C-alpha cells in the first residue's frame, strides 16, 4: 500500500494511528510519505538536523513482523535535539560543544514515544543550548519559516515547528523553558501546549530542567494530537522530584468535553513596557470577539506582578544555566571555542553571579506564583498575545554590530569577566534582558510559575503570516485549556491552513 502526498497532508497523528490499527496503511507507508516530504521541503527550511532513516525503517519493519500497533503505531515522529535523548546518538543542543556527548539510554519522553509505536526518524534543529526565540545556530545553520523563508519559525523548538508546518510530520517533540513551544507554534500556525511543571517527566538525565521552568510536549496541527501526546508522555518516572496529580480521565477524552462558560481575562500590554505591534493587539481583539460569541465572559484585566522584575529573574536563570552548561560540556571534553561568542558572553555573566544572588532571584518566583494564584481566584483563563509582533526576519533580532563587537572585545580581553564580578555590567544585563525579550515578553510568566499555557493559531496577518494568541491557566488545568482549544478549533478551524511550500515544493 502507499499514500499520496495530498492524502498524507490531510492526516493528523491520531488519524494516522487509526489507519494503521485498521490495517489500511502500514508504518512503512507513512514513513515513506514522511521521508518524501522531508526530501521535498527540508532543503528549503533546514528543520531536521539529524536524519534517523535507518533506525525508523528498522522499527517499522519490526512492527510489521510482530504485528504490533501501539497507540501511535506507525506514526512518523521527530524529536527535538535538546533534552529528548535518543540512546546512541548525541544530543547536541544545537552546539558543537555537545556533538560528541552520547547518552547511553533514551530519555523517558523518547522511550514513551518508542513504546507507543511512533517511528522516530530525525532530530530537529534548535539554537545553541535552546537559548533563543529564533532557530539559528553555528553548528546546524538557520531554520526558515515555511510561511515565509525570510522569517524565523521561532525558537527554540523552531526546527520542530517548521517541520510540522511544512507537513513532514503532524506533530514533533518540543520543550519550553521560556516560551519555546508557544513561540514557534505562534510563528508557524500551529497549536502548542506547555504543560504544568512536572506533568511530563524529563528523566532520567534530569530531575527538573532549568529549575523546573522547562516543560516538554509537542507542537502539533490539531488539538487532539497534543492531548494524545499528553496522555502518552504524562506521568512521573522513578526518581522524579515530585508527582503531579494525574487527570481523572485521559486527556483525549477530556478534550472532547465542552469547557462550559469560562471567565476569561485579557491584556495586550507588554509586562516589560516594550511595544506591542498592532497585528498582535488585533489578534487578541479578534479572539475576544470569538470567545464572547461562544458564550464566555471576557474582561480586560491582568495579574498584579512586576514584569520587569520577572524578566530580570528569568535572565538570571538564563545566565546561570548557560554557565552551568558550559562547565558541563568542558568537563566532558569540549573546547571553550566550541561555543558561539554570545553563548560565551552569557556564560561569563552567569559565572559572575554568586550563589546568593542566584538563590535570591529564584526565591522571587514565589511572588509571581502567588500573584497569579490570586488572579486565578477570580478568572479561569488569561489571554494575551503569544508574540509582540509577527515572526521576525532573519537577523532582525541579532545584536547591533557595534554591541556585538564591543562584547567580543571585552570577552576576549578578559575585561568582561572583571567588569561582571565588580557589578559594572548590571545596566548592560538589564538592557540585554529588555532587548532579548521584546519579541516575546508574554511567555515567561508561565515558566517561572510552573503553570500551563498554550498558543492557539487563531490569526493570520494581512501579509499571510501566522500570529497565535496565548491562553494561560492555573496549575494543573491542562484539561480546561484543551477543552477551550478544541472549542476554538471547531469554531475557527486551522488544520487545513498550510503554507504553499508544504503542498507545492
């Protein structure tokens, strides 16, 4: 049997798995279709950094011989080249420094995908150390947005989002430490749910990633696929630091229920005082109108927290984690020069923080969580833009050349380390925080508070670019968010909206 390109592009992962279970298609058929699409579109978008054709074909053949058909039996799948370890292959984190570090065992996430029967045939591109809201690395190159090759697909799960938007797979592994599921979903016209802290195990290599700020799941073209992924991946593994209460029923079942009449607050104000483009405001306003037409109570309101302070806390986490990652790589044999220049700068700033500063910054996360908890005592869901502007052009978010040259000079002369230890870089740190988050100021609140949030593809700009909106909920409220997303998906479908590249390349 075989499947045409057009038929393949009309299927989500849930539908693919059902066809395999019925015997209408085999995993080999679907894998061949995915690889054909990869060959057609990946040269233009550079979404997949490591191809695992042989591993996937061997798995498909083994499934056929043993007549195995798991929950995702035969469904082609991609994983992100960060955190999602595949035994025997390096997890590069988009960096030359980790390209020689090979995990001995699968991560829990990858093992659960394999156990479900998914055919993992590649790893997706990510910026170095998964640090940026754009996917551009010296090690693997620039990943391009299938909707406009001159623009970013977002980051850091940009490779996964570009691959899904271009029709290579219906969903792909992703993770989110500052918006890295929601940002690329918003850039690429996809659905992206970031689960609550601890909902999906990141073991065994880690207990919590980025102090628990990061969560793993997927980017997908349908809400039910993300619900399916949450059912497959959810739950603790041995040694996890804590266990979140499981849902009473599978998320795939819960997502099909009506959410009821919800109290929804919205805001379009940047929490760090940076500009929000008219298209992003319009995206939220259109979502408000749609929500009201569906019977929800929608008011303009926002939680009472210091957005600038949250940004500083996030950047302190960012710098500290970079410093730790560099130290880890160096201990495993990497050279300092294996890292990109800006990563080295961030590492210097991270090493200049003392333990007390880092812990003090981390303790402030509680203030944001309490403020958000008070807010959710009077509303069910919080709506904002996902992005402050449409997907940026490649290079648009880079540091100005003068600043890049200055930092490079300070770094290589050793002065940056001296200035940082003396506290003379604090203003520069604040400015870098403001500049780096101006594209994505809305997403970090969920990360530092450990709460679930999702980007829903409800808006396209006049230029035809996707621009998702973000819905956030209280801790553990994934079912409610999925129900709302499914309702919005039914009211304003997006599955069949695909970039021309996906169908005509």
